[in-house]
C-alpha cells in the first residue's frame, strides 16, 4: 500500500464533487479542533463540550435586565456583567472560573438585523 502525500490527497480531493469537498473540509476542521498539537509535539486532550441549557434558560429569563451588556454565566449563575467586555473578562479571571459562557445580551425586542 502506498503512503498518502499532501499532493496525492489534494488530487483526490479535487476529483470529489463540491458537496463532498465541503463535507471533507468540515470533518478536517473538526479533527483539527479536537487534536491540537502542543509545543512539545504531544496532542492535547479533546475539550468536552459543555451543556449550556442552564445558561440559555438564564438568558431567556433575564435578558431584559442586562440588555446591551456583556455577561459571564456559569450554569444559572451570573458571574459578572458590564457594558465593557474587558471588565467582565477580568472579573471572571480574578474569580478563577473555568469556561464560563461570555455573551453580549442583545435587546430581545429589537428587530432582527437592526442597524444593517
């Protein structure tokens, strides 16, 4: 069995229908995110995707209170909020919370694509 090279893989890729090319690109992008090499050449463990349903419920329940602000959430707990994103990031860092949800709360009553 011959070894694959970048050139041989690219040749096969170019022969694929556009739809299959797009599918392959998505798979490769997922693989790259999952297995990022560290500086020492080792592969870092995959990051487990967090269930964000409690954060989504909190946003649905409280979005009007924090419209146009940046919020950091961990589950159904508000960790920090401000109109200044840097302040929210700094507050979360000082508290040592890992992987909170950062989001700018949009006005739930605003029409979609306002300002475009």
